[in-house]
C-alpha cells in the first residue's frame, strides 16, 4: 500500500515537471524567436541545396568552386561534400 502511494506521487511529480519544462521551453522559444528564425531558415536552405551540389559534382563532373551556389552554401556546416578530394 505504501509502495502504491509512492508510485502515484512519483508519477504526479514527473508529470508536473514535464509540464513546467514545456512551459519554460515555450517561453524561451518565444524570446529567442528573432535569433532562431534566420538560423533555422539557413539550415533548411542548406539541406535543400546539398543534394543539388552532390548531383553537380558527381553526375555532371563539375569541380567544386565553379558554381556560385556551391561557394555560397558550402560555408554552412551541414553542406559537406560527399567526395571532398574531387
């Protein structure tokens, strides 16, 4: 019987902490919105352009650096080439 009360209390505490953490995260995202939107947009564009760059390098045999798209998007950390030595 004592174990059941402890289990209920533990579950209630975890649920309360999850709700408080969700509210705190929501408030933090509201205040950080002005900073996060450009970063998320840049990451989204980088992910979209990555396969296009790989296509240009692998299939069309265009060397790295010949394309303005590549030069501008290669600075993004997630747009890494598949074959960097080509």
